[in-house]
């Protein structure tokens, strides 16, 4: 019983890894909206960079999820 509780707590703590990517994704899209609002002509170049940045930041959240699942079911 104690092992199960420890797994649940560990998996819950591993999900704290979602905080950083959540903030990062918000900052990326906020910067994109500000940039396109100020200079609509640069929307194509900036949008590509935003999607690449989004993918890199989202990878950190996927790693946190994988660690949480490994703790929970491993």
C-alpha cells in the first residue's frame, strides 16, 4: 500500500514539469501576436519560427509526461 502511494506522489510531482512548458508556450504565442500586430508583413517568417519554438518547448512537456507515466506504471 505504501509503494502505491509513493508512486502516485512521485507521478504527481513529475507532472510539475508541465509548468515551464506552459509558461513558455504562452510567451511564444504572446510574442507572435505582438509581432504580427506591429508588423503584419513579417507574419510568415515569424510564424515559422514560432511553430518550431512551440515544438521544442512542447517536447519538454512530453518528456515530463513520459517520466510521470514511467513512475506510475513502471
